[in-house]
C-alpha cells in the first residue's frame, strides 16, 4: 500500500486495471460442504483467490487453560499454502497470519452463539490455496459459511469485503496491483441484516468523506455476498435432503 509508482490504476474511461468499474466486485463463487471429514466446510473463489475453510467442533478445548467456563472459544488458523503466492511462502505462521487469525476469530465470536458451549472450542481452519489480495475478507466469508454448514448455532452470517482508494478514486474490492500501488485498503466484516460491523481495518490514508463512501460501497456489496452465502447453504441442504431420501428409498 502506498508504494508510489508510475502505474495507472484508473484509465481515462474511469475503469480499473482488470476492467472493473469502481463499485464493481470481482466474480465470487461460494460452495458449502466440500470436505467429507470436517464438521463443516466451504470453498470460495473470489477473483483469483481460492480459499478453503474447514470447521471442527464444538469440542472440548485443549489445552484446558484455554477453556472459558461460560462460553466456547472460536480458534482460527489462517494459513497460506507455499504455492499460494508468487514467491513461495515459507510454511508456518508468520506475524501476518497470526494477526489475520486473531481478527477473524474476534469477528466470528460476535456471531457464533458461544454461550451455548461452555469449555468448548470451535476450530476454524482457513487455507489460502491461491492469493490475490483480499484473502482475509474471502477467508472470513468462507469461514462463516463453513460454521453454518457445521450446524453451529449462529446469530447470523458475517461477510468480509474490502474497499479503498486508488489513483484518488474510491473503489470496491481491491485487486493485487491496486493493493500494492493504491492509496488505501479498508477490509470490513459486516452483518448485513443487523448492520453491525465486526471488523474494520485501514491501511493507507483517506479523508473521512472517502472512508464513509468506501464503507457504503462495502456494505452494499456485502448484501449481495450474503445472498451468495445463503444460496450456497440452501444448495447444500437440498443435497443433504436428496441424499437422505435416496438412502430411505434404497432400503425399501
Ligand atoms: O490478503 P489480504 O488483502 O487480506 O492481506 P494483505 O496482507 O493486504 O495481502 C495482500 C496480498 O498480498 C495477498 O492477498 C497476497 O496476494 C499478497 N501476499 C503475498 O504475495 N505474500 C505474502 N507473504 C503475503 C501476502
């Protein structure tokens, strides 16, 4: 962010490097229930990002000193595969992934009904298979669907989406070049139905007016993404229902 380069991010027609309009998202696909062994899972393709989320639990929290007597904890591990970025990423946690895991956990603890599962842990694994800017938002969006797929009681789904500023223009959902050479990036975790913001970060600089405009763009986009999340879950439930019907018919 903020690396000043002679690279044109907005062309003379007001379009972005990948041809998008300022308020346009990259294409997003969400699928629920993609892993057999996890209690819940989701796969998200968001532009060139490819992200898997897997959920286990609630199960007894280990080590025991992590247990909370009145509620469950939501433990998140955000991890980038070595092959997910241009230069092979060294395996294992680094400062960035520890930070993203923490903020994702805090965002999810706002929606999971943790008070129903004292002393338990709900474990969320976010695996970034391919990264192209905006992975924390795509990861949060995927994790939220994976939790619902695991049947974990939640107040609502959270959507992660970013907006920011490039070439003095407020834009939605920054791509890789925009993230590298743009002026600001504002990832947000948002619950469209209640209007609650459960994550907000800002990298770079903007005026208050620009920030509010960026947030509006993110909130509008979040409503659309929320629709995709619900559609993915609906398809998943339909599939489970069909499988169960086939099983019953099979024994007759
Ligand atoms: O992914 P997100 O935008 O949430 O986080 P970031 O720290 O702003 O990273 C932006 C992008 O930089 C990532 O999505 C990756 O494409 C890239 N990146 C990388 O190439 N190598 C890393 N070790 C970390 C990030």
